[in-house]
C-alpha cells in the first residue's frame, strides 16, 4: 500500500509564499507522474501542477508563473513552491501519484490546508 504524506500548509498573508511537501512511502521515481490538486469549499478538485517521471511539468493557468513543482528522488519527496499567494488559492491541497502498469493505479494523500488571508 502506497502512502503519500503532505506537509507545509498553513495560514499566509496575500503575497506570501509556502512550500508544500509530499513524501511517499516508496521511491518517488517509481511513479509515472506526481501532482498537486486542490479543492476549495463548494468547488471541484482541480489540478494545480504535475511532474512526470521524465521531469516534464504541467501547470494550471492559475499557477503558471507563481508556482513551481519539483522532485527530490533521494528524499522520495515532491515539492510545490507557491509564491505570490492570493486568497483564491485557499483550499485543501492534495498530493496525487499515478503508476501505469497494465492499468493505472492512483494514490492520494490526506491533504493539507492552505489559507491565504490578511
């Protein structure tokens, strides 16, 4: 069973920064891609950023230029650096990892709350 543990959420003022971490119970390099999703109250869960095993990245339009996803294989951890945070970024942020072997296996973390407020 794969476990993903997120950390780094919290309360930050508009314009501030946070770095989220997602640590996996197995080698992060074994996943085909790892991503960060978020879900705000009353809204659907949406992709924020993702990184493939080849290092390619994908960002939601709202995250481009402000957020950066990166991976440290030695620490089995994927990071989401979030800068210039806005109140609209307030949500629970979830780590997601996928493995495709004959079929796709998808794993989720428990989520970490990010609140952007003055």
